[in-house]
């Protein structure tokens, strides 16, 4: 996966976040339309364009500059078949090219553009830019949807700062 991320980014890639999403009949949720705009690091630091610092569950989070976000790619490995009935990812194609969007701009974009359902087979891999507008709905039928979500960056953090 790291080699694929490096190929897509054009240089050495670092795994910066890994999440297991596991929707089931007893663990079911929806995620509204959004862009992934934050990263987690070992401590706060000063760098032009990095803002909105916060601490969530003891981990430092920030919204980096758009230049940094352009040096990221997300790979999503599907552990089950996914379709609209089990809350597959929905995206607005090419929306990552629109920059960092406000809540209002996201709403307008979703209203004016057609969403694409990312149906995948077990073992399927989806590559996307984190700023791509995306959402997912709750399961519509008793089933399961498990995805390993891996975010990679080719950005070098300042000395002494590590991905959290």
C-alpha cells in the first residue's frame, strides 16, 4: 500500500492515519458530506498555513495548508462488498479541485453536482484525495461494511514532530 501511495504521490510516502470503519446492524451511522482536512501529530508547532489546532483524546490535531493537503492520498481497502444498501462511500467527482470548502460551499456543491456511489467488491481498493467531497449513509439492510482507511502523505514534518 505504501508503494502504491508513493507511486500516486510521486515520491516517498508516509502512513499518517489508519482507521477501521466497521458498520453493522448494531453499529450503524451516517457521515455527512465533508472533506478530510485535519491531521494528527505528536505536538503543536508553528508552520505557515497550519491552523485550527485542537486536542482530541489527548492527540494534537490541525488543519494544514492546502499545499500540504495536496501532498496526501487516501487508500480504502474494502473487506466486504459495498453498495448503496450497506452505506458505500458517495463522492462528488473532481470536487477536490475546488479548494477548501466552507459548510455553505459544500451544501451548494452537493446540490448542483451529481454524487457517485463507490460500489466495491471485497478486496477492492479505492484511491482518493482527502479533500474530495464524500459521505456515507447508514446501512439500509442488515449487513456489514468494513473498510480499512489509510491516509498517506509525502510531506516531511519538522524535526522532532511525528505523526500521531
